[in-house]
C-alpha cells in the first residue's frame, strides 16, 4: 500500500478501509476471508492503520473462549473517502430559498422536506438525464451512478442470481429517514428509474443490508453484469 500524491491510501489497506466502511466492524478472519489473504498479512496492515488512527479495535466477548477483536473505521479514516455533500447541500438550499408562501403554508417539516427533495430531484433529472449514456443497461447504470456520485448520492451495484440491485446511501433516503411524510426512498427510486429508462422498485426494508439506507431492484436482465461486477458480500 502507498499514499499517492493526493494523499489517498491505495492497495490492500485501501481495500480494508473500504470493507470497514460498509460494515459495522470486522475481525481479522473476516477481512482475511474477504481479501483472500493470510491472517498475519492482514494484521500487519491493520497495525499500520491503527497507528495512523484510521481504524479502531474493540474486544467483543461471546460465550467461551478468547474475546474477538473487531476493527472499525474511525472518523479520521472516514475522512479519507470523498464527500460531495457541499454540492447537494447547496442544491437543497437553492430549492428552499425558491419556495413560495403558497408552497409552504400549512405544511409540516416532513411535508416540506418531501417538497424540497422532489424539486431537487427534478432538477437533477433535467441536468443529468441527457448525459446518461450507453446502449446497454450495464453502461447506463455505470454512467448514471458516476453522475450521481458527484452529487453525494452513493449507490453500489450488486448482482445476485442474475438479479441487478442498487444499494444506496442516497441523500434523498437520508432526508426521508424518520420524517413523516418525507418519502426519500421513493424519490431515489423515481430518480434511478427515469435516469435508467427501465422499471425500478424499492426492496422491502428487511431486505436492505444494514449498512445501506435503501435498495432497489432493476427490472432488466443483468447477465452482462455477472462477469463484470463481483457479487457483493455483506456482514449481518
């Protein structure tokens, strides 16, 4: 592993940080199995990440035997990943400022959030819709997710048994979480559906991996993804 000229961590340690980023914690064995490396090799990398305060470790006792050591991403480690929330926050503020008295009168906080996010998504569609390119669903998904990532709308591709799913930490879903009347997940779904030009449905909450806020099924043959994208593994 090295740090390049931009300060980004690369190589095996970057892979370890990515695994910890999408999980609530992992043991040396968990990491070794996912990376296909020896436990001793993983420990050496973790020693460096601990030294640099990019990961932390806690002991978890369960039943008999020695306690397990679980490694997690620290706040400093999280700062190594790009954040694009300034742009999306600016968009939201623009929509809030543009609201008219007729639009705000009689609406509660959740309903206002629903209105603002809906307006913002419509602008994203107007801006990005014409820029999504590709003759296949694979190409269109890659194009759309790259554009959305620049806005802070973070989705990962998962192909399981030929079914294409998009797993999200989308800002729309974040805004809707816990706000009555603000269905951010539905805004994310409609945004993806209209950008991709195919039917997209939201998965039930019980089928959403714990490290994501929302998940969607793309109703299109995903055969082209099977060889191109490794099946994601998630820790429950």
